[in-house]
């Protein structure tokens, strides 16, 4: 338990005087979570506010939990510890998920996953966002909307932190730049495993995967299927599913088979794709899925079929025949207006005015650790690096980092905010063993690690060596353009 604040007993019910039809607010000591929570949107519609529900099993008898739906249709989950330290962690989830509407199970699942924050005495609130699909500013707005809802229902916390994981790191960083001011409403930010290079550059390695894959495999699309430019990800009317995509990847590379069961052609295709793109074999399918389905969402649903991606001048290396690859791979140039809109939505200016702490696994196979180099360059470019501390761990997972490290990180950020004393990677590593005595999941910090530049991992496009990708001046100018960015 975090001991930085005197425990505060939570109110028996929210501050709102609106009538509640649900049962007692106390979390039940049962494993019932999903079945109860699936009914929450209708309860929210009836009560107009957070509805008390059973907490995830690991929080039973230790917290009071609520779910609901905000006025924009975003489902959310809230947990308040029985002994609340008075502070709130706003959580921004990763993804993006591609469903049509807000999925109430997303925020509930994240509460279960990051219940360590509640264990440490913090109230926790997470939005499932108002819709599926890409939209960084939309997700940031929904996170802020939920913070305001929390304040209206439960009162103003002593301190408020925003935590973002994966793409949620991008969302939380956008929350910091859009809503956090020197005197509130956010006091600090924790960005873990973050996709911090932004949208206009942060997906270039998946652009490269999309075209390199098609060069070798020729089955997305097949020669017998309607053709489409690969920057679309997938043609809008395609009925291809994730299962179908995996079957095509297996057909071409045998990725799901043991090496001795692959054909020589499959093995060479797999070797070339991995060598050229530098994507780990174990996450090849998930990266390809993003470059197909999420690209389709970005291009077709969010940018009106305009192309924000380019590989015109990229030279691909590492294959058994680079000359043939570069001569045969599909090439395209981005639509400047599409780049502008994706950049406005998701790129970061580095203009941060509150303490920001990051944590990233050195061998993260999904959001490569070089994203952190891009973020540092972005914050330094805005001359705000005094507000940034980055930590790295000798781990090789994307979203399953040590609970001891998560607890240590939020504590270190809280201490930084309270005392004004900026920590160092070494001091943060030194404070972790105290938390590991509780959680026993390990402290794997490498206080001396510094990631190489983003360009060392991802082939830079012309003009992409300087950071920020979007300056504060550009953001202000673009904000005056009607309908700029991505619509909520």
C-alpha cells in the first residue's frame, strides 16, 4: 500500500443525489465480473450515473466498483479502495480496438489487469472510449470526460495521474499536452510500453511489413482477387477475417509450424520478411494484423480513403536478394492532407508542463523501445525535458510488465509530484525492492540503458529525422482548419 497520503474513507455512495436502482456499492467476494458488468449500460441509462457492481475477484472486499456510460456513449469502470489515499489514476487503454461501439468489457478487463494501482491505494477510472477504431484525440477527450465525471460524482481527488499503456501511452501523452496545465487538473503522467512516436511516423515499420509481406507472399490480395493499393491495408469491402489472415500468413511462411515442418520456400519467405522488417517472429502475426485491419480503419473510416503513408524512398535491406526486393516492392507517396490530419490527431508536440515518467521493456516486441527515443527527442525539441524521466526494464513483453515495477512507478511519480524532486532511473530502480516484497514479480530495471534513435530501427522517410513530428506552432495553425484531424 502506498503510504504517501493518509487513507481516506470513501463516501458510502457517489455525491450525486440521483436515485440509484442498483444494490449496495460494496464489492462482493465472488468471481462474478463479466456477467454483472455486461448489463451496466442499461443500468447507466436508468440511473444516469455510475452503477455499483461487483469488483473483479482480486479486488473483492478491498474496493468499491462502479460502471456506466458517459454522455458520449463511452463505457467506463471505476474502482475506489476501501482505504483510499485520496488520489486518482485515470487509465487510457491501448489498441485501438476496432469494434463499432464502446466495449464495456475493455475497461473492466483493464481494471482487473491494473488492479495494482488500487492495491496501492489509488482510485482508478478507465474509459472504453465512445467507439472502436482509431482516434487519439477522441480517446484523450473521453479520458478527460471520465475524469470530470469522477469529480462530479465522488469529489475532487488530492492528486490526479494519467496512465497510458501501449497506444494508450500515445493517448495519455495527448491528454498531458491537451488538458494538463501547471496547476491542474492532472498532476503527473505514467506512460508504459508507449507508442510514443505518434501516428504519422509510429507505424512506418508496419507500412514496410505490409509491402514486404505482399512482395514475398502475393496473397493479400491474391492475383485472383480484386487489387487495391497496399496503403489501404485492406480493400473496404473485403470480408477477410483475422482467422483468414492467419491462414494466409501460415500458407506463405509456415510461421505457426515448427521449423522442420516448413517448406524451404516458407522458411525463406519467413526469414526474409523478419530480416527486412526487424519484427520479432512471435509478434509477426499481430503486426501484420495491424497493418491490414487497423490501416483499413485509419484510411477508410477516419481519413476518407486518403493515404497518410509513404515508402517512396525507402531502401529495404537484409533479404537474400535486396535488389529484386527493392525493384519489385509496391511504392507509394502520402497525401499531404492525410498526413496532416493523422499528425494532428496523434503526433506529440512535447509541450508537457507536468512530471512525466515512462517505463518500457527493452525487448518490447510490439512497441519497440526506440519509441522512447522518439519521445525524448520530441520533449527535448520542445525544451521540456526537465519534466521527463524514462526507465527501462530487462523484459521482453509488451503489456505484461512486473506489478512490482508498476507499483514502484506510480509511487515514484507521486513522490516527484509531492516533493518536486525529480527522480533518476537509478533512484527508481533502488526503490523497487520494497514493492517486490509485496508483489514478488521482480525488479528488472536497467538504469544505464539508453535506446538508439528511432531511425536506427525504422527506415526514416524524408523529413522524418527531426522531432517533434508536429510542433506546437503547427498544431495551433492546423487547429484553425475546419474539420482537421480525425472525427470523434
